[in-house]
C-alpha cells in the first residue's frame, strides 16, 4: 500500500484553481490523509460549489473551513476550528496556496495595488504560520525527536512562482512585468527562509514551491500545464521533501530555482 503523504493537511484558497485540484488529488490518492481542511474565504458563495460537492462526497475526510487570509480574525478562528477537529493531534502540513495577482506595469501600479497583493500573498501566509505554529509543533513532536523533516511529519509549503526569482527576472520581465505580484512573491520567499530557520528547531520543514504556468483563472488559457499535471508533479515533490529542502525554492518537477 502506498505510504500516506501525511495524516492532516490544510490547503488555503481551495475553492478553485490549483487549491481545488490539490484537495481533489489529496483525497483521491491511494492513501489519503485522514483529515483535509479546505480553506476558502466564501464557503457558501457561488465560486465554492465544486469544493462543496467534493466535500459532500468525502464528508469523513474533507472539512471546509472559512478562511480569508487577509483577515487576522478569520485566520485565528480557522486555527481554533482546525484544532478542535484534530481532537488533540497536531496538523502535519499547511499549503499556503491562496494568492492574488493584479496586472501591474509600473504605470498601472499604485500604493493600493502593492498593499493589496502584499496583504494576501505575504501577510496571510505569515499570520497562518504564526497562528497554526503550535499545531505544527504538536504534529512534529508526535514523531521521535531524531526523525528527519518531511511533509509527513510537519511542514509549510508556500506556493510561490518563477516570477519571484530575482536571478531569473531579466529573462522574463518584459513578458510579464507584474510589479505587485513579483515583489510580493519575492517577499514570500524571504518569509520561507525566515520560517525555515525559525522552525528548524521544532522539526518543521518550510519551503517555496512553483506550480509551473498553469491553466487557471490566474494562469489563463494559454498556460501549458493543466491543474492535474501541475498538482500531480507537486504531489511527488511534496512526498519526497527532506531536511535538505527546507528553505528552498523548487518547481513542480522538483528542480531548484535560484533566488
Ligand atoms: P486562481 O486565481 O485561479 O485562484 C486563487 C485562489 O486563491 C482562489 O481559490 C481564491 O479564492 C483564493 N484567494 C484569493 N484571495 C484569497 C483570500 N484573501 N483568502 C482566501 N482565499 C483567497 O489562482 P491559481 O489557482 O492559479 O493560483 C494559486 C496559487 O498559485 C497562487 O498563490 C498563485 O500565485 C500561484 N501560482 C499560480 C500560477 C499559475 O500559472 N496559475 C503560476 C505560479 C504561481 P476566491 O474564489 O474567493 O477568490
């Protein structure tokens, strides 16, 4: 029997696009997690119907959790709900997937665009790491102290992008300037590095993962990858992460991306 990716996982922004496909592939995996928490900012809204149907089909595994990553109150409430549902156990894995992109040449970008994108793409994952830290620690502590870091034990995956890479910027800047998005995801990568150092002592792995260019509302229809292809690649990467990957930026095929 295939080994389980982890016992419990929270995916943010899981009502559509990459997040929804993550939940779908997790629940359909040969050995699915015992509990999948599907974070979604408007669980009863029209854009959450597909997620609600999936959750209905797998009521014993999927719990839809109201989670607006721009709201500290919503994050704190979600943490309490997840803790109660875990009944004394820890949370193994958080996939910080919720994200926004506002088209952004320099001329199109003002203070509001920068702040809005930063709030969702950086502040949200930071507050989630903070409010769920005790649950990640609890999960890590359920393994013997010497156990290597992994997503099965305890981990945070921040969904980043190739466009965050400062090294690779000259080769792709003119195709997609995206000031707010690029700057926010570069900041998210620094958050990854800081958390990786901070959480190492607790046995919690932290890394950034680029899903490829994917056919979603954000990625658009010209993207070469389907969500199914991207997520099945990322699932393999996630399953095989070890200590050495903490603090890194990898793509959906497991290739290293330079900062
Ligand atoms: P989509 O725009 O298709 O979906 C974004 C998801 O994030 C939606 O579920 C949306 O929910 C949710 N979301 C946005 N803001 C919030 C919030 N404040 N609180 C909770 N949920 C929120 O994007 P993708 O699925 O393509 O992107 C997912 C992640 O992958 C993002 O972090 C993105 O930056 C990254 N990425 C995507 C690439 C691509 O090619 N698609 C390439 C590289 C990275 P709602 O329906 O409520 O708006």
